[in-house]
C-alpha cells in the first residue's frame, strides 16, 4: 500500500548530541511495522517526531500527506505513550467518555473500545487504582476511540499478561488487515515475531528494515534474540 508515514533526512539533536541521524524511511498500511532497538537507540524520539511533538533539527516528517503534528491529523492519528496518559481521579468510563467528546467520537465507541481492550468488568473503577497494565489498556482504548488511520504505539503491551498480549496483537493485525497503519515500538524480541516488518534502530540509525523471517535468514541466527544481538554487536544483515 502507499506510504502513509514518510520520513526524509530526519535529524534530531538533544543536549549537543545527535539522537537521530538523517533517517529516511516510509511506512504504509496493511502491515504491522515493529520498531525495535536497545534502550537509548532513539525509538521514542522517532515516535515523537512522527506524531509531531518532537523538535527536529533537519529533514521532514509527513503523515497522511500532511506535516507531522498538523491540526488536521489530530482525529486521524492515534498515539499511545509509554506512560499512561489518562486521568487517575476519573473512572475508566469517565476517562473514555471525556476523550470521546474531545475527539468528537460517537458515544457508542466507548463501550466498543472498553470491550476491545478487556476492561468491561472494571468500567467504574478509578484509573488511579488500576495496575500498570490496566492503565496502559485505558490509554490504548483512548487512542482507538476515533478509529485512527495511523496508530503509533510506544511499548503498548508492557505489564500485560500473555493472554491479553496475544489478543491485542491479534487485534493489531485485524486493524492492519483493514488498512490501518500501525507502528509498534517494543524491546521484547518475541513480539518482533508478531510483526510483518521490522525496523531495527541502533544509536539513532536504522540498521535493518526487513521481515522477521528474512532477518533470521540473513543473520543465520537460530532465533530473533540472537539475530538482534548479531546486528547490535556489529553484524551485517545485508
């Protein structure tokens, strides 16, 4: 499918150092693209640039044909941060009802997303009293309210039990099958196997862009953990 996220010559500097080095890439709908890399590799910075909340030193980021962060994209792009971005003194339902009004989403979407992320039995509970994984699910639910065309997820399954993680990844693929563009950040290599395409970052540079099975073939590794280590430690996937 045509690219919905287009990045050209992107450079981000912070504290006198370059965090992202002249990245150029394109991401389209119909596949789940995984963004992986060790801590400090630039994953979250790249995600912030895509959703338009990161100051960039050079280059261009366009989403759905518009500059990243443009007002016209607010109802078309969903973003889930690593830290839950919901109100702890409101219940699950109150949070989602509030965000539905902000986004202009129909009220019927509230129950739909609550069910989708497995929170139907705790709609009246205050978010501040939920576990970390449950709070993450509330954040994901808010991002789904407006049925976004682009969904950017920064470590969306941290703290979730294996069954819910599996169900959410199945849901991500359902969205991709419907044409949604999904970019999912993770540092867990078993989740890399659930992606259709992998973007591997190291020190602010893309060191590999390929499907999981091709990564295994090119590195000759027995599993994705070993393949990832081969690249991070200086191996070659080309």
